[in-house]
C-alpha cells in the first residue's frame, strides 16, 4: 500500500473515531440531562426544572389517543411546575424512576430519546411510595450553546382504558 492510501485510511479512521466519540459524549450529556429532569422535578426545583427546556418547548401528556395536557413555552412550563409544586404536590414526595433509555435519532445538534417511567408519590401517612403512573417519555432534544435542552417532551401514559 502506498503512502497516499495509508494517509487516506488513517485520516478516515480518525474521522470515524472523532465522530464515534462525539456521539458517545452527546449520549452521555443527554442522559445526564434526563436524570436532572427527575431530580429537579422531585426536589420541587421549579425554575431549575424549567431551565431544562428551550424557550419554545412543548410538554404533552397523552392517554391512548387522547391529549390530556399541553403546555407551550418555557415560561408556561415554569408556571406549571411552580403551581404543581406549591399546590397539587405540596404534601407529597414524588419520584420519577426512569429506565430503558434508547436513542431513536442522534445528530450533532438534535436527538430523540424514549425511556420508560414509573412515577411514585409518598405522603407522610404512606408507609411506602405508591405507584401513581407509568408510561413512556419521548423527548426531542436540541443542542444550544453546547448544552442539550428539551424542545418537546411527550408522556404516553400507560392505560388499559378505551379512550376512543
């Protein structure tokens, strides 16, 4: 093999190696942000929770084919989080247990992930956490200023009910 071919092969291998390591770094960063979603919500850190989202982000919750809830915009997500933490969830500890993270798509600036979720609540009267919900989160991610943010978060709630 001549020197030109060896140089070309070495260059291509370097590009593949860089691309592969960038992909791993992006997956790790997104995984970290997903963990932050749980911690920030469950510790009732409303503002920090809202900071996980882009300015024009969307939160949706679906039960079967029925849209249960839709919130548009980071400021509205913040208001929703504050209201939830100060009223609906004031007397309970929530926990978002995430598992089974898969990357449906991944590029340098965008990604779509899915993961399973089990959501528990526990009040002072409960001896143990109670499962309140389960489902699949589908999250669209955008990379902004070297940081991954959620642009759309959809929760598909598990349901055996016929919602048609």
